[in-house]
């Protein structure tokens, strides 16, 4: 009886394994994009401090980067809500 149960459940376990791997890849991609946006924001602050860009240019570019980070955080939050786990 257990052998039949195992055979019937195998496709579902395989699908769950694939979905978990896809989710891990998406999470890694989102984290990499967030690190990239943070690095861009740091470089932007340095450029302002060094006088390479104006305050107006800084504000415009900073707004775009912060919007990008907000979208990434919303995606990560949506993934957490879908998965039912709470990451910090």
C-alpha cells in the first residue's frame, strides 16, 4: 500500500522540487538587483559629495533609484506573503 502511495505522490513531489528551485532563483535575482540598486545609490551619493553632479540631478536620479528599491521590496514582500514565511 505504501509503495502505491509513494508512486502516486512522486509527480507532486517532483513538481514541488522544481517550484522550490524556481522560487530560490527568483529570490537570488531579487536580492542581486537590490544590492545593485544600493550600490548605485551609494555611488550617486559619492558623486554628489565630490561635486560631479548637481543637487537637482542627484534628486532626480535618487528618486528613480528609491522607486526601484520600493518596487523590489514590494516584490519580495509579495513573495513572502505568497509563501507564508516572514523574512527580515
